[in-house]
C-alpha cells in the first residue's frame, strides 16, 4: 500500500507544480522592486499610495538582507531568517517563490519522519499524514507565495524531530535548540516560547533528570540560531548588549499590537469564517478552509483518552512521542486563541492534527498494537 500512496503523492505534487508553474518560473524583477521599495509603507508610512502585502515586503527586504543590508534597520519588527531564505531564493533561482516550494517538500519529509516515529515505523500511516498535509489548501497556498510561514514550519518540525531523537541520544538536543532559535529568528519568538515551554513540561512529565539537564546545556545553540540571521548587523558592529536591547524593543513592539476578543481562531477552524478586527470588522470567508480542520482537531482531542490513563492515582502514559505532539498542538492552539488570528497561523498546527488524528484512528483499529 505504501508504494501506491507514494506514487499518488508524487503525482499530486507534479500536477501542483505544473498548474502553478508560472508562479515558479516568472523572474523576480529586482530593478522594479528596488525602486518600488521607496514607495512602500516601510519608507513612507501612512503616506504610501498603496499598502504593499507582506509577501511583497518580505521578498524585497529579504533580497536586501542577502545583499548585506542590516535587518535591524530595514523592517526590523519581523525577524530576518524567513526573509533571508526568500532573498536566497531570488539570488539562486531568480524567483521569490521557488524556495518555499523546496522548503515545503523538506517539511513533508520531516512530517514523514515524525509520522514513522509516532506509528512505530509504519510507513503507510506516515505517508497518510504526508498526503493529508499535501491536500491541505492552506499548506498548498503557502507554497505559492513568498511567506515566512513555511520556513517557520520547517524549523518547528526539525526541532521537534531532533528533540524526539534526543530522548535516546542527548547529542540531538543541540540541533533541537538550534531549530528553536531559528524559529525565534523567523517570526516573533512567542511561538518558539510556547515550544520551549512544551519541551520543559514534557521533560518534567517524563521525570528524568539527565535529559532535562542536557536540554538546558544545549540552549546556547538556540541563541546561536536566533543571532545567526543578524550576521550583517554584527558585522556592522552591533554588540551582544545592543542585540539584547533590540530583542527587548521587538518584544515591546509586538506587545503593543491590536487586542482582540478571545477565541477568534475557532471560527476559522470550525466554520471557515474570519472575524476581522480592523476597519468595518467584516466577516471574511476563509478560502483555504477544509472540513478536515475541525475533524482532525476533534479526533486529536479524543486521542488523549487512548494514550493517557490514571491508575491508583498515578499517571500512565502509553506513548511519549504522541504526548509531545499533543502538548505542542494544544499549547499552540491555546496561544492562538489569545492572539490576533490569521488563517495562515494554522500552518504550524494542521500537520500535527493530521498526525494525531491518524494516531487516534490507529488506536481504534489496533488498540494493542499502537
């Protein structure tokens, strides 16, 4: 069965690439965007003639970063790692979107590896998780634009995968922490902070002292991952003290963002309705919505009844890797419920709901094997 799934997934992606070929072969007009950058809201603020999209801003700023400009001076409110990768795509391929396609494929490989870890090496179940992610409209749409959600997903997956491997070999904690740092350097680091808290809770639940110590010893690698994308700023003379002050400014900038009512992410997941909070506060239909979102979320909730039990007032956990992904999924979902929700914020979440829902169905069909 796994061969048929693999062939179908390959056919699916060949068809996707063919249908979106213009997105990946159209050259990025560097001269035009170098000039147009001067008209963006980054330079002109409220006096800009039009509001340029995030993807347009990410592409031109990423190109400037890769050419050596200081990321603490140009569009500093969004960390530079994801934009640097977009700039690298422009340099290597002459196109701002092709890099995300490659990173998306790398993410699918990591989803497969995580799936094999969850399903005790069962390839068809792992491939099914890849298939569901491949069919997800939000994931597919993100591969056709110069966004930073795909790089964040890749760093998240790599950190989680290395963290699971570190449970048997502490050497991998360094790679997990490095991925955590790159997450912090891709978007505002609250999301990475959630992942760090999940790691700590997971290790405390396991109750093993040595892995906890090894993990904290590895945390300088997280700082390296955070600082590395700012190499041009350090080259211009930024000190570590100035770097920490900059990170403090970044935290205060994001803390001043719009406040919204609790739970705005749930209508997006369950109804495909996005209740906006600016202007006339319209209700926008989420074009990428799929019924798989609420179904996978509900199945993931029920999964906890299958791998956690309480006997004689003691917590018994049947599968620690599942626990880790479950903790991440619902900690991040809780975090999203208190923030300004955007549909693209589900990209670091839906692949894990797919894995967890498959785990639940596998438990139902083979409770003793899972």
